[in-house]
C-alpha cells in the first residue's frame, strides 16, 4: 500500500515537537505497549487526536474503528492517525530508499575519512 503524499509532506514539514503522544489511543486501537510499561504511539495532530486528548468520553470506539478501518483501506488512515515519531524533525525531503542509502553511505565515507585524517600525525 502506498503512503499518501499528504502524509509524507506533513512529516517533511514537521519538527520533533509536532509528533505528539496519542493519549487514550486504546479507545480506537489495540493497546500499544512496551516491555514492562504501557506506551502511547506518536502521531501528527488531527481532530481525532485532539478529541482523544480533550474529550475521550465522546469517542465511540466501536463506531470510529469501522470508520478508521475503511479510511485505511481507502488510503486515508493518515487523516485520523498520521503515525510518525520525533525523528520527523530530521526529515528534509521525500526520496526513494536507494537515494537515502546512497546519501548515508557517502556521508559515512566522508566522516570516516575525515576522522582518519585527524588521527594521522602530520
């Protein structure tokens, strides 16, 4: 399934503080847990996320779950829960994985060469 271009652009435009914890997420999705402690997924803000934070008792999980499943099937799940972490603040553009890996390898090579040159006695 392709990721919607609107979702990608929101991530590019976001900074780390835009990825908020989804409080009361258990009302609309299975529990999100980490070993030994409960957790909450992070998303960019939407009306649903604000409602879960401010008025969770007004969210009918059964009804919304049906809407959410249909939105996901229609490629619109990001309209409700646009998942992303705080690392969104590091994203500068939308690029194919091959381009990102090539950049990473080039930058690592330069960093290693620079570090090696700094260790070499003059």
